[in-house]
């Protein structure tokens, strides 16, 4: 499981450098995400642009990552493939997460708000 | 081969009598990485015969949920387990049968897979239980039997209909 990250002023963009988050890598994803949010700024954007497949284990791991953020910290998602978006939609998890069309709009969102 | 106690002969494959050219049969060991490879083979096998990428994505999701459940719950990590997948393309869509010899499903039937209640604090959000909900959202005519130690799950997906 490869997660790359890049820090901007008060946002950390975590990019999943794999094309799937599934049962075979869900636990590893969860653990690595926890480490990246613990040491991260108040806003984490998870860039799913490379992820073409996410199953229920992968979804569970993304939910676990949301639950692992510290008080006051936010985890948002960006650049979901239609197949991944559909899993969020079917399970209604798209109502729980803030989802951005792209990483750039997600990061700009902060610039505009501040 | 000994004619009397040959275990193989007991595993009767009840393959429906349909034309072979629209069938795909894959056998894989009950391991997460083998499931990944099996899904890849199925996608590359069906892609060229008229399945759209959306249709293949639905099939991959359904099969991933079913196969990983078998690895995790039916065989409980016993990597000697074997899973057989039969796919048959018909005018009604794609019929799928998944066979294993692991533990029976709880209460002898596939879980209902209810929509999770998300009206709760983030800390209480469910991290699992989505699998059977997703399967039931995407398949039709789901049937399950457990006979002579064999689990047999079959269903239809409205994809890749033959004209």
C-alpha cells in the first residue's frame, strides 16, 4: 500500500498510489492513514484519483480513517472514480463525507474560505 | 485412479447444459491475492465480448464481496480452500455460480445486508456490514444451497445480455 502526501499551509493531501483499496490491503491502508492524520494539519484531503476499485473492506477502511482523525481535524475525499463514487452512493456514505470533484478544487476551497 | 474411493468423483459439477462459448469457469485458491488475480482474469476475459466497463465494475464488486466473504468466513483463512466460479452469458444477463466447501452461511442463508443507519456520531459509524447490502443491491434471483458440504451461491446480473 503506497500513500504519498504533500503538505500545503494547513492542508495535507494524501494520494493513494494504488489502483484499488480492497480486502487485501484495507488494514494496511487504515494503519497508514492513521499515522498520516495523527501527525497532520487540521485538514486532510484523501486523493482517490488513482483508485479504480473499492470494495466494502476498502469502504470500511476509509470510514475508519475518518473516525481516527483527532478532535477538530477534518478528513475530506477528492477525485472519486465513478465506480468508487457508486459504492459511496449505494451505502449513503456520500452523505457522511465531504467529497470534492478534484484535489485542486478541494485545496482551493480552503484558500477561498480563508 | 482408484475406482472405489476417488474423492474427486464425488464432487459432481452440475454445470447447466448451455453453449460453452458463452461460459467462463475459474477455479482459485481461497486467498485474498488469488481473488484479486481471479477478478482480473474475469475482467480481461469478458471485456472483449461486449461487456462495458460499468458492467464489469459491477461484476467485479459483487464477486469481490462474495469471494472475500468465502476466504474470510467460509474457509476462515484456510488457504487450502478452493473456490469455483462459473459465469454464463444468456439473453437474461450473466448468470453466476460460486461454489466452495467451507463453512455453511450463518442460519443456512445469505445475510440480508440491511442499509446501515448513518444518523449517528462519526465515532459510531459502521466500518463493516456493507458487503451483503451491496451484493443484494446489484444482483437478481439470489439463491443459496448447502448440500453435501458444498456451498453453492447463484445469481443473475443484468449485464452483457445476449441478443
